[in-house]
């Protein structure tokens, strides 16, 4: 029975026994872990890079503070300094040994070539854009009435212009675009020069734009006509023929495009060519006494004006003009497309650009020219008759064959002053000994008679005098004229009349 009671006691208190054992184990661990270990380290680290025991802390700190105060270096010193000089000396060759003169043959290293992507071609849009940044610039425009060597001598009205174009700069810009292509050098061939004009109206506005036609000179009698070289269309298979025609055009026709020929003009020195101011030496084979710039047969030699820096001169002559009218002009050049016929150079994406024959430059600025002054002048010079039969006369001066001529005309209200008369005029081209020729001379003026007063009173030196007055309409304005003999001596019209009379009297009869 006793054993049974012992078993029951263990069953009833087993958990408490286990718990007590665990508590004893934990207490033993705590004693050994926190109570029995040695005391903590009594060292203070890093007082001048060394560990100091706890007992020496005060002494080391005091010594360190005194050293800092006296700025003394510690016994250990700073970090070591690298001996660069010694290292350099170690690598120097020993004394007495000369440098090696022969290092043997060079080692051949194969460097792969730089691969350049082949160009895809030159774009026409780029070439056209470059051309449109260039334009001619007028340097002179003037109008004149002159005697030209046409049909023995003809009076002609003309507006003549001169301009410059920077051809050298254009070629430089174009050649830069063609660099690396199959074309070695770009040529600029001018197909034509386009000139436009517009009339300046009386209110300051402008009339419609009109294209100026190129002056065409008829060939001399018996001489064949000079025709322009025709450049054929490019079909894709006739490149050689087209290029040959372009080269022939540049040699035979281009100069006549840039500098159209014009008749000789009469001057005090004889017949001269416009724009040619300096006399060029006669070429070999020229006839004695031939005009400057003439060939052996007397025909003008081709002139190619060059200003310098690649700049060329351009000329134009406009003979379809009216006297006392103001005009504005502008100009541009049409060039042969540098890509024309070059299928292997043109951009591969636009192969049809090789079929485009021409491209144009930018227009020059509009330039206004002064009107050609009227060479016909009239003056009230006398009156005849009495009562209702009285008649007023005007003397009209004009020029024919480069000379001054005059004629007296009767005037009446409602009629234009002047008219057409046949006069004997000496032809300067025929020589000084040649007799005068019969020539139709136009003495018409722009004045219409409105009223004639045969008893016009005016004040002369403090007393009343009588003269004749002519009232006419000139250029839309009413203008009064009295007998020129009654004008004051300092009057502009009186002085002009005396000057014209003197010139007329000085001419060879």
C-alpha cells in the first residue's frame, strides 16, 4: 500500500518538480553570466592612435593637452613620406651605358580601314535652296534717247541696266554639296536672264508686271543669223549628246545671254559700244583703225566682263519704253540644273531629279529708274495777223540723228503743239563731207492748247506792256507761256531758249 501512495505523490507533483529544476538551472546561468565574470575592460581607445589603460587615462590626456598647447609633435611622428626621388633614381640607367640606338624593325600592325558609308546622292532640293540664296544686284539703270547705228542711224529710246552676280560664291557652295560624289567639279551654265518691269503710275502705285524681251539685233546684210544653241531634252539614254550640247551652249551662246549685244551709239568720239568705257587693245589681225574690241572683219569681239572674286557682270537693254515714264526693274538668272543627266549622282530616292533641266536664282530687289527726259521743247516765239485772223506761233526743238533740229508751228486751241515734218538732217555716220539727207522728224509735244491771249498785259520795268500768252495743258497741269522775247533775262525758259539757239547755230549747216 505504501508504494501506491508514493506513486500517487509523484503523479500529483511532477510538474512542480520539473518547474523547480528549470528555475534552478536559470539561476545558475545568471550567476555565471552576470555575477561571476571578470570586471569590464578599463581601456580608453584612440588617444593619438593608441589604446590607453583606464588607470593611465588622466595622465595621457594631460600630456596630450600640453603637447597640443605647445604644438609639439608626438614621438611617433606623422605618416611616412613616399620617396619619389629615390624611385626615379633607381630607374635611371647606370652611368657609362649609352642609349640604345637601334631598336630593331618596326612591328607591322594591321589597322582595319575606316569604313565610310557611300553617299546616297545629291538632292536637287538642296542645290535649289542654295541657288535661291543668291540674286543679282543692280549697279546702274539709266534711260536715254540715243542715236544707234541701225539702218544708217535711228533715234531710239532705251532703258539700260547693269548688275552683278556672285558666281564664284555659288560654285563654292555647290561644289561643297557634290564633294565625295562621282562628279569632279560643278559647272554653272546660265540658260537665260529673266528681267521684269512695272510702270510707276502718277499716284505712286505700280502697273502690272511685264517681262522684258531680249534685244535681238538683225545680222548684217549677207551674214547668216546667229542662232542660240538648243539643248535637247534628256531621255535617260542620250546623256552624252545633252552634255555636249550644254558645253557648246556655254561656249557659243551663254555670253550673248549674260551680255546681249547692242548697236553702237553715236557720241562725240564716234560710234561706241555701251558699257565699254576703256579701249581694249586690238586683237591680232584687227583692221587698222577698227573700233576698240573689234575683230579683223569689223564685227564686235565677244566681251566677258569679270569684276573679281568670281563676280560677273550682267547687262540688259529695254527698248519698249515711253518718254517721261518711270519704270521699276528686277532680274534673276536661270541656270542649267547641275544634276541634269547625272543619274549616278542624283539622290537615289528621287531619280527623276536628273530630268529637271533648269533651276532659277532669287529675284533681285526692285529698282526704280529715272524717267527719260523729254528732248522736245517748245517756246512761244511770235504772232501774225490782225483781228480774227491773228495766229500764234511756237518754235519746237527736238533731236534727230543725234543733232538738234527746230521747226515753227502754228498753234490753236484744242490741238497738240508740234507735229511731223520732213527735215534735212546730216547723218554723222556718213562722214563730215556727206550731204544732208531727207528724214521724217517727229516734233510732237505733250502739250494741248487751251487758250490764246493776244493782248496779255504784264509789268515791265514799272510800266504796263502788252505780250501774247499761251495757256496749255501739260502733264495734266495748266501752264502759261508768254512770248519768249518778253521774258526776263534771268528766266529759266529764256536762258534755255538762247542756249538751244546757240547750239543750233553752231552745228554744221
